[in-house]
């Protein structure tokens, strides 16, 4: 897989055609990674279709070394380790309910 396109953020925000339709990122930031030739790409997605980030990057010829979810909707995962869980706060539950009501309309 090749290097990151200079306009990666613009490409992802405009949308990339995948086999199940157009996939777009709402927000993209690209910053230097821990090693030369590595980058960290922060993506905010609206849908989160099956393996969407992996498929987006593959369509653009970009190799992923690692993938980490930092939030799910309004829920910030913080330092939660893979495979672990925690109870949601009352505020998080309210925000999820509010979000679900908006989608029902």
C-alpha cells in the first residue's frame, strides 16, 4: 500500500464509493504518527457501516497498522480496555435516548 494522499481529508469528506454505496467522513484530521512514514488519521463517521473504515482505507490503497474506536455516538470510551465494559451514566443514557428520538422522526 502506498503513501497517504496529500488531500486525504478532502477525499474522505467528499466521499468514497464502496460496494454498498458512498461512504463519507464527517470530519478528518491527519497528524504525524509515532514513526517516520506513519500517520494518525482521526475520522468521525455518521453511520459506521460494517468495517467501513477498513474498507475506506483499502479503497484508497492505504494500509492500516491499527484501528481504535474512541467513541460511539455521544459515548466517549476513554481508557476502557478492549473487551471490557462499564455502566453508562444517567447523562449518557439520556443523550442516547435523545439521539434515538431524533432518528425516529
